[in-house]
C-alpha cells in the first residue's frame, strides 16, 4: 500500500511538471511575450476569449495573468459575446490589469437579451489601460443586467482615444464608453445610439 501511494505521488508530480512545461512553452495568443516592446498579438475571437478566460481561471488562485502585460489588437474581430474581466467587483484580481492597444481596430459585439452577465460591456471591469480601440455591434439588455456599456462597465484605470459605435439598449442603466468611471477617460467619442428602458426609481444614461 505504501509503495502504491509513493507511485501515485510520483505520477502526480510528473503530471504537474508536464502541465507546467506545456503552460510555459505553449504559444500564447497570436504571438508575443506580453512586454511593451513585444506585446501579445490578438487577431481572432479565440485569442480575445483566451484573454477573458485567463482572468476567470487564474483569479481562483489569487493570480491575475493580465497584470503589467501588454496586448495589441492586430485584426478587426466580429461576433464577440463574452466579457473581459470578472463580474464581481470586490477585488482588482477580477479586473483587466494590463495595457490593451486597440491599434485603431474594431471589435464588434453581439449580445442579445439571452446574455447572463450582470455588468455587460467588452470590459466588465478594468483597472488597466485601454487605448485606441473602436467598438461596434449591438448590445441588448437582459433582465439580469445591472448595467450595460460599449467599452467598459466599471473603469478604475485609463481609457484613451476610444470610440463606441455600437447600438446599446439597456435596462435602467446604459452608457457608450463607460457606465461608471473612477479613473481617467480622455479623448473618447460615443457615436452609438444609447437607450434605457424607463424605470420609475432609477434610470441613467451616460456617455
């Protein structure tokens, strides 16, 4: 029994080592190392989803894989129906903490009323930098949405040189660039059609 336990332990250690090696040597995103001079390249919906998942998965370990990392959008991306950043706002670990260079490219969002996100925007929660990004598409609120926006629901970082062209239909609360801002927003433009369904207790529209 003791030998069996030792064998299982050795196998688990070996498996962990293999998985760690795969994580190290797997090519992330579309290339790059995540530095300022060699940012991660994002050129597909799958790469953008990988960015979203990296926050959700590693947050459980107390790690934010986006912290101090640099990302560059190298192609326009369509049909995005997920958010970047955790929807619970208790900790910066839930937020996007890197530098996202939109490179004047466009991300087209496609959220219908069946979405399940509380804080609905491309970036649900950001404490990083989002720069030079264009948003297009359609966002339609669901009954469980607390707030909807084109670019970011809760900004506690920097948003610069961004444009929202998306049509946004909120339930009570809707915005173009950001719903709530605790950071810096500069040189941004909202061209999108923003509306919120009437609520006698609380209705907010913002740019």
